């Protein structure tokens, strides 16, 4: 990646100075997005970005040559507006955003999923449902990429929590951190679903407690993976298995609010500030 990429992407957030500097600093210091690109390198499947924030991943993906559909969801209307505006300004194709509260809903999707620095803001009681729904979305050639701090002793997690609390106090986040997941709980959840997971520290030059967790459907997956005669995956499931075990994986879109389906198909005027405000007011 050219060293100038963080600045190039940040320019699409002007004139919002806060978003501009956040994008520049985050992209220059955090190895997160490069780590995601690495995990996605063999996949051409559509990507669902859970808790997409201001849409930085969409910019980084396109700059890296990832051409599949990208769909971001978040429950922060102001961040979604920045995501829509910046990706429109950058003329990114096949990029869309929707207002979804992951504490109660999950968008219908088939393909890869990212969940980056989001879990700690979602009520802990919903973590298992969220991860199950993400696994239910996976196809054979796709990947679930989670970045999260893990609950363990040490100053890194204390610092991470303090910064997350400060972000809430400062107004950057619309919720404070609740609980960071335990590695053992995640491993148990992955094992129960028969998926393969790799855990790696991913901190780069940051002092935070961050791990990258890459999940794929393995041969032991209890998903029914059938191939039709053309080598295409069928998503048939046995009603007695996954579908009924994971009711949260049903398409739940209680607050779904399309922001932008495709920059080529939807005029910018269709994304009105009033819609964003209304979405916020519903929360
Ligand atoms: C630290 S930011 C990470 C943003 C983005 N994933 C990234 O890595 O650049 C956490 C994001 O999760 C979103 N979020 C938190 N709780 C959420 C919820 N219940 N439903 C949807 N999004 C949520 C926040 O609004 C915020 O954009």
C-alpha cells in the first residue's frame, strides 16, 4: 500500500475535520485493515461489515482491490452518514450501508462477515447470538473476521477499556464498553459450531489489547454444505439442525433503514439527513 493511502482516504471525509484526522491517524497506525485484507485475500464473496462505523474498511478494501459487494451496518446514524458521504465522494461501487442495532437484529447475508472492535459495545448476553448469526452467514469460500480485545489480566486491556470509556464520554461512541469476550468462551462457541478459528495478536504500533480471529467453515462444520452439479454451494439446512438451533439467524431487520444500495443506482438526494435523524430518533 502506498504510504499516502491514509491521507488519500481521509480526504474523502472533508470537510468534517474530526473524521478526517480520525481516518488519517487510524489508518496510519492500526494494522487492522491490512489484517482484514490478508484474511479476505482468497475470497470473492460479498462482505457484511458489522458495526462499520464511518466506513473506513470499505475505502481500504477498494484501494486493495477487493471488488465484491460491501455492505456496512451500524446503529450510529451520524457515523453512517459519514460512511455514505465519504464513499459517495470516493465513487466506490457496490457499497451500501444500513441502520441496524446488532443488540436486537442481524441483516440477511451470505458471504464473509467482519466484526471489528464492536463486540465490547454489544450487550454480553447477545454475543453468542451475534457470533452464531455471523457463522450462519458464512459460505464455503468466505471468512468471518473478528477483532476484539480479550478478557485477560494486564495493563493492555485496562488501557483499552479506559480509551473505550473515554470515547463514550467524548461522544465519539454512542455506547460505552460492556464486556470483552473470553478466549475460552469464543473457542467453545466455535467448537460447538464445528468451525475452524485462528487467534493472533493484532496490535501493530498501538498499545491496545487486540486480537484478530479468523473463522472458516471447516470439514467438521455442522452446517450442511452441499454442492450442486456446477460446484455452487447450496445453503439447504436441516430444520432440526442449524436453523432451529439459532433462531437469531433468521433475517431480523426491526430497524433496518436502507441508506444507500449502490452509488450507481441511488441518487445522493435519496440519502437525506432527515432519514438519518429519524433513524437516530428511533433508538
Ligand atoms: C470502535 S468502532 C469500530 C468501527 C469499525 N468496525 C472499524 O473498525 O473501523 C465500534 C462501532 O460499533 C458500532 N456499534 C456499537 N454497538 C452497536 C450495535 N448495538 N449495533 C450496531 N453497531 C454498533 C458503533 O456505532 C461503532 O461504529
